[in-house]
C-alpha cells in the first residue's frame, strides 16, 4: 500500500456544457497547483482519446490530463437539437462507460491515491466511488442558495411547492438558511411545466439520494457572500465554499476560459469605443428564447441608440429558425453595434469600454460580471437563472430587472438601458458591486475564506483517502 503522503490523483468527471466545464477545469487547475494529479473525463462524439484541450494548464507544467469518453451517439447526431433524447440516454447509460474507464485507470496504476470529483448533477458517482473504494467529491457549480432549495425538496413537497404551479406567487419561508422568497424566484426545473423534462428527474435523483452519499461537497461560491445558506448546509453536509474558482488573485496561476463554441475577436471593435459606453448582451451558451423576445430587444437597442455587443447564437430561438433578427437590423446598427455568435466573455467584460451587461443570469456570468465590476440588467430564462436574479437584484442590489418577468417590449428594453446609462443609477450599482467584488477578491487572498476552505478540504481529503486505504489493508 502507498503511504498517506502520496500525491493524490483526482479522476474528474465534467459535464460538457459551457457553464459546467469551465469551473470544473479551473477547479482542476487550482488543485493541481497544490501538487495534485488530475485525469479529467468528459463526453465526446468521437472515440475515447486524450486531447490537449487546455493548453494554458499544460504549458504551466501542471499535471492535468484530459481524456474524452465516446458517448455512444453517431457523429451526425445533433446533441443540442435533440437535448432531451441525448440527456435521457446519458442519465441511463453513461455511468457504465465511466465505470469502465475508471476501472481501467485504476488497474493501470493500483498504487496511486485516487479519488473522484464529479459534477453534482451526475446521478451515479457514489455507486462508482463505492465500487472502487474511492473518496467521493461532489462539485456544485451554482450558488449555495440554489443548492439549499434543491436539497430541501422534502419541505417543498410538504408545502405544495414541488412541483410548483407556474403562475402561483406564494411566500417560501421554511427552508433553513434561505430568507423569505417568492415562488416565482424558484428554479424553473422545480415548476410544473418542466415535470416531463429530464432535468427534473436528475434533480430528484441527485438531491433525494446522491448528495447524501458524497464524502465532500465543493461549492463554487464565497462563504461571506452566502453566509447564512452555507452555514445551514454545513450543519447537514460536509460543504466547502471555495469560489469563485474561475478567478485567482495569484498572477502565477493559470485561469482557464475554455470556449466550447467558435468565437469572434471583439477587441478591435471595443478599442474603438469610448470608456464606459458599451452595453454587452448575452443569454449564455445553451438556453433558448422566442423570436418575438429577440426582436423586441433588437428594436429596444435601436431606440436606445446605445453602442452594444450582442451575442446571438444561431440556435438562440431554434435549430430550424436561425434568421431571428428584424429585417434590415444589421444595416441599421452598422455604426452602433456588433452582433456575434460567440465571443470571449471575460475579455469583453474586462474591457474599459463596457458599461453594463444584459444577462440571462447564469452563475458564471454573474460571477464574471461581479469580478470585472460590471452592473447587470437581468433577464433570466430557465434553470437556476430566476433564483440567481434574486441574489443580483434583490439581495446584493448590483443589477436591475429588464421587465420583472413580464412581457418584454422594445419600450421597456430602451427604458432599462437608459436607466443603466444614467450616471446616478450606474454609480449606485457600481458602489454596491464594488463591495461584492471586494468580498470575492478577499476570499481568494492567501488568508481568505476560499483559500482556507480549499486547504482544509485538501487536509480532510488526504485523511479520508488514508482511512480508506487503511480499511483495504486490514481486510
């Protein structure tokens, strides 16, 4: 048996979606910088192979190896267009593929101190960890508030809020660590309208069963930012707030911003604009909306006359209808705006010309906006986004609502953009976002809470690995 001082070797299982894989890779970088070995596994439409997907990490000399596992679908199958079918199959079949690969890794070097890190949304890591006697680490890529709500599905059921009727607005004041909130701020996957979607099945399996079996749960948030929610969780589960993992105050540590979509270089265009003059708009890499909403936003931008960069994915409405902007829009905004299918969001948000961010409130986008001090106009679409909006607008007061979840009109879009362009409104938002940004920066400092928590996690992890290996040696 290897001794307890052996270098830990993480087998990391990422979900290949932009909002999940970027924080997972940066977690791997953070741990690798603390003398860990990492073997990252993810799904691929091709046969299993090792690829240099993260050159920044490789060039830094960190011990990170990236391996893809064939997902079983033919190359021509569109995994995004047929997402429900795809994830139904992943929910059912991918465990066996991961199990086989984990077994292969362990058999190749049985003396290594392996442990498992998997995205919390996977529903089977505990089974694989138990089979190979591995420490089981769950990684949550969203805020603690969302985890807390999902963790208490039993209370939501008892109070008639799971599944929650879509148009009902009732007060929720019974979840430990969660301040009073309205049912309209619940995650969409808890709503009745999504009862047939695979995500609801995953959430039920994960939070009714899987998270209870994790040895450790890492949260991509900050202790001081969600103190009450994290404290309540910590009384029930071995949680560690280690975020935001996508950033670092250590200039020697590589930070990975992996884009899974082809991107347009926007720097030259941004460089041509005055400081604090440009609105950035993006609704993320996955969620779709209606053509009417896209067109109302387009007309609102024209009315506002503000300079803007707008990410409009080809599939933002559907895979069939890719011509979603109003007729003549591109010609009308030639001197006003830039429309791209994808871009490097961190580069855009960090540019001095950016004044605000009209966002869907994905958690990565929220953290990035805070880190770069950019106030938000919030238009949540699905998933955790309505709950994240509550944090941004109601709790932290670093953003404003686009339409407070009513119908989007061009007049409302123009009005909210004008509000953000108003120096008085902007100054108030920037003052609050500066406070929250300082909390994030302090957490990542040498003596900050996130740095202390990850060090404590490493200490606890090594002890747990040692105990498991001792159990084997005494059998």
